[in-house]
C-alpha cells in the first residue's frame, strides 16, 4: 500500500491558479501600493486616458449585454431548420436572403460561428451559412443603433456600415458558392448536432450567454484601453498626419480592426473615440472588424478547420475593405 501512495499522489490533478486568486493578489498589491497608485493617477495624461476608457466601456456595455442575451436565446431556442425552410432553393438568391436575415437574427461574432455550423449541419448550403455568419454580427439592429449612438452627428455612418457589411456577406457567399470546396471544411463540422430540449435549452441559454459575455467583455476592455492609449500616448500631429493620408489611414484602421478583435456591439464607440481620424478609415474599421479578426480566425480554424480559415479569412479581409471604401465614397461622400 505504501508503494502505491506516490502513484496516487501523481494521479491527482495539479492545482490551478484561478481568476479569484489572481484578483485577490491584485487587490492586496493595490492596497499595499495605494499611495504610489494615487500619485500616479494624478498625472493629467492618466486622468484623460481613464476618462476615455470609462466612457467607451459605459457607452458600449448595455449594447454588449443585450447582444449577448439575444445571441444566447437564438442558440438555445431558435431551430436552425427555421431559416432553412424560409430560404430559396437557388443559392444565388438564397445568399442575399441569408444576409438580410442577419438583420432579424442578431448574433455577435463569437455566436455566429457555431450558428453557421448548426445551419450547415441542418443541410443549409455552405455559401448561405457563411453569408449569414458574416452578416448577422454586422447588420443587426443592436449594432446599427450602437453605431448611431456613437456617431450622432453622422447618420450616414449607419447606412454606410449597413450597405458595406451586407455587401461583404453577399459577395463572400457568392464567391464560396462559385469557388469553395466542401473538402476545405473538416468533416466533424458537418455532422448532425443532437437535439436540445426542455431544461437543456435553458442551460444552453445561460451557458452561451455567460461565455459570450466573458469573452466579449474582455475584448471590450482591451478595446477601451487601446482607445485610451491611442488618444493619450500618440501625439495628435501623428494622428492628424495619418488622417490626411487617406490610403494609409484605411490600411492602418483595417489592420487595427483585425488585431483588436472587438465585439461588433462595442466597436463603434472605440472608432468614434479616435477623433482625428476621418470617417472613411473609421468605416473600414467597422466593416472589417465583424467580418474577420484574430479571434474570428481562431474560431473559424477551430470550428471549420485550418484549410477553410486560411482561405476564407484573407478573402474576407480584402472584400470587406473594398466594400467599405465603395460604400464610404457613395454614401459619405465629401464627409469621408
């Protein structure tokens, strides 16, 4: 028996450091170093950055919570077969219909990937499911209302974002219908999903909402911090110069949208906070972000496979920039 004791101890799982323990350590460190923190936060730049960070998070949080609750309800209570029944049989027509359906069935980017997978598992054509994947996070009412609140003096931003995002979803759906191959998507992503009934639906609703809120909330905090840093740390003349170079501004904002990986319910407030940037680069930021970013690439690679992600993501990036620039030129015009 004595010889088995070490083996039994080895079988025990290693103790993991939880988020609660990390929080306790941070609180203790804050108490110990409160005098240093107080003096540090009296700096004008830190106060300005903190004000911007709080403003971005407070403005965006209600839309973020509402979007997470709706996406959780869709995941738990809306059958995937409903959309399949309503779609036209012809893919060239079904793709734009699925794109427009994103207005009525809002989900965040994180929820759109599993929803698209469920649609494929129910027999919806892949091009149609992918069009919905791109449209739902970008053209739903929550995102459009949030954009209107973030840009109260530029109502054209709402229509430009709607047109560019919808065009991105439709064009990518058509491109996949023409050039996409089924073998690029891993087989397990297309297997029939088990039915969820009764109490399991409520459990799925709460678990999905909680997971999406934690993930999206973390990305919102990162975005708010980045917005504060951009407004405080970067000299105004740099941003003004970048704003005068419209092509460079478009490229920088597109890349920034990919790297920040913001939730679509919150990204408008971050874009609006970069005051010296013209509207067109901001529009590119708002169109590219919900279509493809680093977290979406990871989700797509994990859900549909790397072969899919390495083809779909770059194409989406290029199409989104093109649609945003075109919509900005046609709708925003001189104000861009």
